[in-house]
C-alpha cells in the first residue's frame, strides 16, 4: 500500500448531512491507495444506496442493525433498498452486533456492564462512528465477507448517515486486538466550549 496522505477532513456538525462528502472522500482515498473493499454501516438503507452507486464494481459490504434492535421482530433496513444494493452486487450483512448480544441482555436483566460494552464506550471517546467501524469490521470478518489481511475502507456515522471514514485491517471478533485503524480520513469535530475558532 502506498503512503497514506495524512489529511483529515473534520466536519463542523455530526450526522447525515456529511454522508455524501464522506462517501466522496472514501472513493478518493480508495483510488489513491488501490483499496477495493468498502464496509458501510447503514440503518435504514439511505447510506447503503449512496454507497453502492458511488463504489460500483468494488467489493461493498453493507452492515445493518440486527433484527429486533429497536423492537422485537423489526428490521429497520428498507427491503426495497436491500434488493437494490444486492442487485448492484453488494453484500448485505444482518447479524448480532459484536459489542452487544447476550452480554447486553445480562446488563439489562441483572445490571453491571460487560467487557464488550466497556470497549464500545471507550471507542466512543472518538465518536459514535469509531465504535461502529470497529464493530462492522469484526462482524464482516466473522461472516467471511472480508479478509483480515488487507486494508479496507470503513464508513459509519452518528445516529444516521455517515460522518466517519477510516482505513483499517479487519479482525475476527475472537482476535479483536488484531484489528488495526491505519488512518482516519474524515470525522466530526467533537465540540467543546474550550475550543474556539480564531
């Protein structure tokens, strides 16, 4: 892989308004570095549709929320969009979230945080998207959809849409500490009253 340009785009506000820019930055970075695989987090399908249109003829894996994430037996990802992205050649993965599942059930029923949720909260220090890109990198590796040997571009966001883009090496969840974030190319700037523009 070529040298990674250190430029990072910081968005003034997090969320869906940054989705198209995040996808454009991901495409530019993939072309500069020869990366062919994209991991895209998408809750309803909005980001998924934009991604498959932008990353045509690439290896694209869309990762949705697990069924029942919001309410029992409910799947938030739009079925028409699922058909569309699959027709475009992308894979769609719907599976248990690596940082949730049985351990979350224990916390909700019995109290006390489990190790996976502590890791998730730690990753959120860098914003919601950082937790998500790490999670989808493991989910897709566990499903056999991506290699754990090659750089991949992963995009995720804050609540809806995309506002974080990274280059990473995926890992299986059983080998979590083999997951490597190689570069961040865009992210929301986390606002703090102590930071003032001049």
